[in-house]
């Protein structure tokens, strides 16, 4: 048994936690000493109180945002993987379509969200489409890169054994692409949440949404700043949890062999 | 064009011995010119009898790997032809005519355990699990890694990974084993150990082996015949037969005859590396 302080996991959890507690304390004390009014900049305790008071409505909003995020993330994973598979089938397909994937990536979602929200009647669906567009690119580019990054020695071994295209894909390309794919998942999960919130903002200004972004907008109109911060807090927590889940998933899948997931003992 | 083979009595001896057994591989005036114009091999004639342990040695870039790949049917000769068991490449892979190639690197799948890695060629050939598994554990046992069958490659040392790679070749039960500097990246102690294992395997399994190395000691220790190649263009410079009792062990390495073979081979290699040994004067 190692002493608690030297344990890797303990330090990784405790150190950022300690920083957070100190920051919160400074924030709280600073606000109190400077007697900054709540409508300008609320104290952590105000935000916490608001979180409790508006609990049910915030939670409902969170669930809506979360649903859109997860739907978009799932759609991005499925679509992105399929597109990546298509890309590696032939250089011609990739060369002719990849620029459009980049186009998708560089177009700001706030610019096209209004268009999508008008075109797609169902609000839920239109928001999901927006978030999917934001989350799609990392999956495409990472998975394509992974499927292409085959160890040349192994590739010639497969060729020497006259392995079929399908067998080479299943036994060589897909396993080799997993580390890249999981890297894509991490980035994409956060982007799906950002995409969902941004799309909600755009839709919310038209009064057609009810997610966390709408809560923030609504609280802003009513100058209920603590509620605004409470909603923001929920978005942040959701993002962190999503990221954590992806890290855990990738650990679970790669822990045995990939350098990125090897523990300290390796 | 070809350097004439020296007409010393050794060659008569080789000819007699090779005639004893049917050929596994015949290289018939095979030449290789790469697409970029590099003349890697001048027409080469070489007959490898069944059960031989033939080693290719020579200066870097003289075409050893190219010749081995021709024999493995991985690349095609520009001219001339190669026969396997007196027939064309169509019969390679049939019963009793299996071929396995061991690369310089272990080339293992990092995500798969040792046994899965060794089973790969059988999986690719659609051998059912029930038939494949005993062969896999047998091959792993032969290279002495039974205790590590469930390990991942990253948990093994370089020498152990190379042994996994050899087990993977053995699992297909090859008749012809082709190895391109398989132990080149290992320290001398590990290399000697693997050489001991290899010569035992070769002897027990009656494998025909074509081996590429840069090490004079390794060549003398393992081979029944050593072919020294010269460069520009690659061609056979001289051939040395090592007619020593089998299976060989440390006592052979320590013998005076071993030292004598090494000395002579080293002289030949130096001659083969001289510019004057070059056939092509631009
Ligand atoms: N694919 C290729 N295309 C063009 N030239 C090649 C190719 N492969 C090898 N060559 C050339 O053919 C010659 C022989 O190469 P080869 O790899 O057979 O040498 P080698 O004897 O195995 O050398 P080493 O001992 O360094 O491994 C070299 O001059 C090399 O540059
Ligand atoms: Mg070589």
C-alpha cells in the first residue's frame, strides 16, 4: 500500500479539487469584502442557493440540453465513422469530398443555425442537426487518419497472406484506428454540447427553445444573475462529465496495449 | 557479366550434396531491375535443396532482401524465373509446400495477445479454431513462450517479440522458412540463444531455410551453405559449404574450425565489398 499522498489517482483528483476550493473561497470572500451587488457578480453561495431554488426548472432544462447533446453526439459518431470508412475506400472519394468536410468545420455554427432552424420545422431536430454538424469533423478526420495509419510491416504481412479487404479492415485497420477514434470522441463530445447550447441560444432568441441556454437568456432578461450562473455551472459540469466518460471509455478499450493509456507501471 | 564461380573442390562437393535431395527452390537466371532503373540483381542462378540452411551474406545494398523477396514470391523477377518444388508459384501454400517469411521487425499486432498474434496466419487462412489452437500452443511452446501466451507484445522483451514472430511463422507449419535479418536488432547474447533455438527447430522440422544476416558468426554457425553476394549489380560472389555435424551447439562455436570458417568468410566479404569486385563499371 502506497501512502495516500503518493497515489497517482488521489493526487489527480485532490490537486484540482483543492485549487477549486481555494478559488471559490477567494471569490466568496472577495465579493463579501467588496460588497459587490448580486446583480453585478453573484457570490458562490448565491449561485448555490439559486441552484437549489430553481432546481426543478434547471433540471428540466438540463435534461433537454443533454438529450440534444447525446443525440447529436451519437449521430456524429455514426455518421463520422461511416464517412471515414468511405474516405479510406479510395483516394478519389477522399480527395473530392474532404474539402467539404473542412468547409463544414470552418463555417461558424451561429451563422448557419438560424437557417437550419427555419428549414427544419421540429425544434428538437433542428437543434440536434446543428450540434451534429459541430461535432462531426473530429470524428471524420481522426477516424480517417487512424484507418490510414496502418503499420506498413503488418500491412505487407496481411498482403503476403492474401488477406481479403474485409479481413484486413476488421483485423488490422479498425483495431489500429481505435486510439485515433477515441481521441476524436473526446473532442467531439465537448463540441456536441457546445453545438447544442449555441443552437439553443440562436433558437432561444426566437422563443422556440427551453434548454439551458434558454434558461441563461431568460435569467438575463430578468436580471436573475445567480440563475444565469447556476445554468452555466450545470453546462460546465455536464461537459466535464462527458469528457470524463470518454476518457474512461478509451481507457477501458485501450488500457492493455496503447501507449496513451498505459499506467505508471508501464 | 556473372563473376565466374571459383572452381575449388568445395563446389563439386556442393553439387554432389545438392543432387542428393530434390530442390525446394530453383532461381533460374532471375534478374531484378526496379521501376526506377536500379539494377538490384544481375541474373542469378541458385538451387536450394530441401532441408538446406542457406544463408545470404554480403555488403549492404547488394540485393539480399531483393533475392529473398523473389524467393518468397513477394516481388516478381524482371527476367528469368523461380521454381518452387519444380513448379510455379501456384503450388506454394499447398500441403507440404508452405512458405513463411520472418521480417527484420517482429511486426506484431500490439492490440492482440501473443496467442492471437501467432494464430493470425491461420485465422487469415480460415483454419477453424479447434484445429488452429493446438498448432498455436505448439508453436508457442517451441519458442519457449508458453508462460507468456496471454501477454501483450508490449509486455515482452525484444528477443521475446522476435520469438513470437518466429512462432507465428511456425504455426503455419512451413516447409520453406525465409528470414531477413531476424535477429539483427538484438544483442549478441540473445542472438546466440535464438540461433541455438533456430538451428534446433530447423533440424527437428526438416525445414528448408533461407536466412539473411550481416553477422559472419551467425552465418557460419547456422548454415549448411553460405552464399556471398557482391553489389552493383547484386550477384553471387562465392559459395561456402559448412559441412559440420548437426545439430550444432556451443562446442562448434568454440572450435578451431569455426574460427577458420569465420576467418575465410570475412576475407571473402572484404573482397566482395571491394570496388574491383563490382561487375558494372559505369
Ligand atoms: N523498391 C525498390 N525500388 C527501387 N530500388 C530498390 C527497391 N528495393 C531495393 N532497391 C535497391 O536495390 C538494391 C538492393 O537492395 P536490397 O534491399 O535487396 O539490399 P540488401 O542487400 O538487403 O541491403 P541491406 O543489407 O542493407 O538490407 C539497393 O541498391 C536498393 O537501393
Ligand atoms: Mg536487406
